[in-house]
């Protein structure tokens, strides 16, 4: 295999010296200022890889990435950054980052990456015969997988690219985040009245089931004398609104005293897609291990753009609250499994980020506290680790009047004794 040539942009003398020592005789390194990226020419030196040091003022580093991606799309672009810059991952990916590594913590990974893959990396430019748009999407997905988290911009692309192709008479229902419906590609305008919105959402979510009129009447109007008549009026209003705004006159069917979504319309929903990806990830993990489940888990996060019918607020109907809690629980589980994976892979900083996302949404998630504590301990941040345990104990006692589990207590005792906590002590986390 030919000796790889690495072109470095930015970084101080100490960092460059350390990389020269790291790659001693394994690669040829050439260093330029960060500003030189915009005028760099391959005539100056061969380049197998570009390495860009992320600076505190990220605008220069991002501009360098954009210039390199524009002029040399086939050459992988690796960003070296301090863990403090984790929140800027999204910006670097959008600018054309192929790999995002923490430096100097992941210096060995950089060496392994360059020496084992001197010809290509996930995120390299697509081949000439690949459709440009498809190639760009696959490129972004590969970048997300290589980084270890899914930035928002990439998540949206994954979400769009994994929706099934719909025929001209298809229906797309968005339940995660704000509730929206597209019929034959046309967005259904906002319905007048909360009751109509809930009725349509319920019929779509229950499809292809047929719902008896009494069930709908009791669910939305309660056990009153006029409930059946109110349901009939609401269905008429709903049909009229859909017909006048989209031209669709047969979306809601009725027979044998039951209402349903016309099965002639192919129906797709983000909530159903999220569930399927979560289930697929579960099966993959059970059969082949956590690493094999990671792609499905990544795509599941891409589908989860908010809580179930989030626009209705916290106080909502029991069936919505039940579904919201069920899907939210699955989302948190996916984040937790990804956190365990990146801890095992020696990347506790990404695991910390994932645990923090869990605890922002669910402050009583003990497994996330335990993994967070272990990650801080592995990074040598003992104060943060102890504070995490204390927050966990306080939260569990305040909410449930219980103490942390034996697994969490054992991990904490081992940590404060100075022994440290290894992967095997993750117990139920792992």
C-alpha cells in the first residue's frame, strides 16, 4: 500500500509536532495555515487526506472545509476538535466533514484510520456514475454514522430518504411533532376545530382498522344523547374540508356502522416508520449485537422529530398521551443503546452527549445517570461523576421515594474507591 500523504490545515506547533511523532514513517505530513485551504492546489503536494484543526473561532475552519469539499470532493476531510466543540458538529458536517475526531483523545484512531484506509473513507465523494442527489444523501448519512451522533440537518435528510415511495394517491401523516397530513402530495390546511383534527388523527392512526361509531362517539363526545349525531356532523364537516381543499372526496369510508380510512389510499406515517426502525434495531441487536443495530437506531432518531402530536400541548386526550409516552420511551431507549455503544468504542464524550439528551427529556432515567457517571469517571472528571450520582439519588428520591439501584450504587462505590469503573460494570446498561 502506498504511503498516504496528509495535508494539515491549522493547528499550533505543539499539535503538529505531536502528529509528526504519531505518524513517524507511516505517512507524509504537510502543514499549511487554515487560510491557505481556499487557495490550495494539488500541484503543491499530493494529498490522500485533508486534516483540518477546528478552532475556537469556527468560521475559519468551516470556510476551509467548504473550500476543500468544493475543489477536491474525492479526498476525505477529517476534522480534529476539542471535546468542547461537540455542539458544533452539525456545522462541520454541513460544511463537508468526512470524519469528526476529538483531539488529542482520539489521535490513535486517526492513525488507524489513515493507515488502514488510505484510499477511501465513508463520506468520500460518490462515483461519477452515481446520481448526484442520491450520492449526496448517502454521503451525509455516512458522515452521521461516522461521527456517532445524528446532527439535526442530517436527521432530516435521513428522515426524508427513508420514507417509502408513495403512489399518486398516497397519504403521508406526520404525527411526531406537529400533526400534518398530505393527500396526493398536497398539504391539508389546518382544520377548523380541535375535535375535527383529533377525529382525523385517530382514524389515520388506527388505519386500516374500522372503528365502530359508538367507539368514536364515546371517545370524542362522551356518553351523551347527542354523541352519535355530533359524530355524524363532524364526519360531514371533515369530508367537506378535505374535498374542498385537496379534491379528495372518498378518504373517509363508512359501512356497517363503522368509519375508516379508504384502503385504496396508500398510507405512510412517521410514527409507524419510527416504530418499525426501533423494532428492527431490537431484532438486530438480539441476533447480531449492538453494532449491527446501530444503523436502524440512527434512522429511528432521524424519524423522531418531536413528541406524538406535540402541537396539542401537555394536556391532551388519554389515547394521545398513551401513545406519546410509548414512543418517547422507545426514543429514550434508542439514545441509551447508542450511548452504551460509543462508551464501548472508547468514545465517552459522545456517550455523555447522548445521556444528557436523555436526561433533558426524562430527568429520572437512572440508567442514563449511571452511564453518564461512568463516562465522566473514565475521562478523569471525578467531580462531575460524583455530582451526577448525587443528582440521580436526589431525583429518584424526590419523584419515587426510592434509592438508586444496586448496580448504580456498586458503580459509585468502585469509582470513589479510586479503582475506576470498566465496561463490565455497566450491568443492565450494557
